């Protein structure tokens, strides 16, 4: 800790805090000049000037300069701490300022607020300190409320709410000649957009977020902060609605380690009065492309289930290894009924491979022949389903919805988003009715008109979303599933993930029969025994 040999009573420190929205550095220089003159007029010497540029009202914000200034006084390095105005020291009320006053009083130090004319050594000023501190706190709350109301009012208008734009885009003011109108929208960044579009194209082509991050690093493309791209930053960039030129929602979260509160961008899209997503300008991708990318990324992860060792990560999503063969994990060993995995050109019993002959005698079957056999049996079973049988129709509809939904992930994801949006709007509708009928928050004729306007807007959003859900939920065409040639063509055109999804969806049990003896030439078609989800007896 720094010490000094001078008499601390003749020394004074200055604390300056800059509000990043209201003051510039010239303002702080002016504050410092006023305080220096006042300190010199009392015959004291300025020992140190502390400068801070963080919020003085938010709970949990780490204020290093403030803490150091208070510590210097308590260490008797200086006899007083001067601020231009009390709200420059803190906006958290008397509960915070009072602790400082008590500590200073204990050692005989002084807290001076120049414009307020306050000196903590004067007993009569304590109550004035309390009033000024609470006024500063109330002003901070009002500023926060006005800011939130202003941003919420501009969201439906399609104005960018502020903050850094997604990579590949930048915010541009709509009225650059009017300093009072700060409305802005997103436009494409001339240098970043080509790189961002290449990122999107690679993700749409099926590349993983990790491979895209490696490509960016190899090409020498860094983030705006000059850091290397990681898989998590690529995925977060792809998920944010702003990448598609859509308005996002934010949520207030608290860092469990530091207790600091901050706003975090969510993947939720803000809806306008007509129930459609609000656009805030140009995007790197279209809204449909964003949904496809999000669906692709989500298909490669799994939700972490609660457990003894992962209590802090339960509910989050982690990457999962993707199978590289059609029947891995689906086909079961005919000896132990355990899963079989592909090794080389064959499917082998996993238990035998991991635990040895004590766990299972083991078996193997040619992987290419098994894939062809199961494909033939599945297609034969599907085309044999009776479209006049209610149960078979349900099975066909289940296959069609999942198949077409997997081919068009944006449609399925939009359906999920629309359903979630309906729940949120219905909750706000209930709160509005409670405020009107129970708490009487809309008094008079003006209140009645305001309530009816808000109610009509929410009802319009609900009607629009329900109509969209009805359109997205229409039954799929079953014709391709009933025609053998069309079904075979569609199967050949599907990717591996879709084929595995359809098998897992329709097979209750798929068992591989062991060979009767070494060199057994029994056709593989007779060695795979599927049981399908059907009410009819399995052949």
C-alpha cells in the first residue's frame, strides 16, 4: 500500500466520474479545474486525481478507481476526498454513501461535494447528504425507466436499439443531419460483409461451427476485438436475430461469480403489432437462412440433463458426436441385444469391443449389405401401409411430418418460435387485463382508450400468429410415400441424418442374427430382423 510522509490533513484527492452518455473528457477537465481552485483556496495540496468511466448505480459493477480512492483515504494517505457533485461519487442512495461517511468519520477524514456545498465533518450536513444521495438514486432510476421506455417504443418501428451490430453489419443513422434523432438501422459493412456471408454459406452447406472458426483463423480473419474466432462465437453470431436483420430481445442476467448484472442478447425475435418479426435493416442472411442454420447447429447438440457432476450446466446444450453410418446404434447384437457400431466394413458388437468375450461372444455383419437390406425392407414396409387404415395413416403422417420438417428445418423452427411467442403474448394479455380490471391502472377516458389500443394490438398479434401456425401445421402430402419409385428417389436424395431419423422413428427393434458358422452364406436380407411400429403382425 502506498504511504506518504506528508501530513495527510493538508492533502486532498479528487474523484471524477464520467457518464459515457452525458459527459465528455472536456467536462471532466472543467470539473477538475473547479475542484483544484477550491482545494487550493483552503491551503491544501492535490495529491492524486482519480478518473472513472463506469456506472455508479448498477449493482455488482466493479469500480476499481472508486475502491482505490476510498482505500487511499482509509489508509490515511490523504485527509479528504473531493467530488464535483455527490452523484459523481455514487447513485446507489444513502445505503451506499452512508457506509463511506461512517468510515471517514471514524478516522477524521472528509468527504466534500463542491456543487452541493457539503462537508461530511459538519454534523448538520449528514441529513443533506442523505437527501442528495437519495435524489441521485431516484434520478438514476428515472433515467433507466425513460431509457427502457424509449427503446421499447422504437423497437416496433424497426430502429436498431444500440450496441454493437453483428459482425458483417454496422448501424447507420436514419437522420444524420439531426443530432436529436438518433434512430438507426443496420446496413452491410463493406469490409466485413463478404467474410460474414462466406461464414453463413459454409454453415448452410453443413460445415460445423468449429470448422468455420478454423477457416477464419487460417485466413487471418479476427473478430472486431482482435481475437481469434471460436466455435462458440461463430454459433452465437449465427443465432442472434440481428444477423438476419431482425430485432432481438435482451434479458438481464447476473454473473454468479461477481454478482455483476448485465444485459444479454437472446435468440428471441421482437414481434410487431401485426405479429410478424420486426426488421431493423439489412442482414447477412435472410430470416429463413438463419432458421436453417440454427436448426442445423441445434441438431448437432444435446441438452445436458441434471446430474451429480453437472448441476451448474443442466439445461444447457453441448455438442454430440454424429454417427457416420446408417445403422450405428440402431441395429442390435443378436447375442446380447446390445448396440452395434461400424468398424471398418462391418458392424460389430460394442459390448464385445469394449468389455471383451466375458461381456458377449460378439458378432459382425457386413455394413454395406446391412444398410441395403434395411433400406429395402423399410421402403417395402412403408409402401405397403394402407392409406384407408386409420392407424397406418397416423404412421404415414408421422413419417411425412418429420421427413418434410427435416428437409425444411426453418419451417419447423419457425413453428416452435410462433408457439413460444403466443405463450408470451397471452401472458402479457393477462397482465394487461389485471392492470385494467383489478388494479385500476387505466383511469379515465384516456386510460380506457389506451387500454383498448394495447388490447387490440395484442389480439392482432395473437390472431396473426395462430393463422401462421395453422399454415405451418398443414398435413404433408402422402403421395411420395405410397409410390415405390418416388419413395426410393426421395430416400436416395436424403442425407444420412434424415435417414437415421426416419429409421429411429419407425423401427421398434432391429436385430442382427449371428452367422450360423464360419463362412455362413445366408443372405444378409435374412439376417436382419426389423420390427416396425405397426398394428399388423411383423412378417
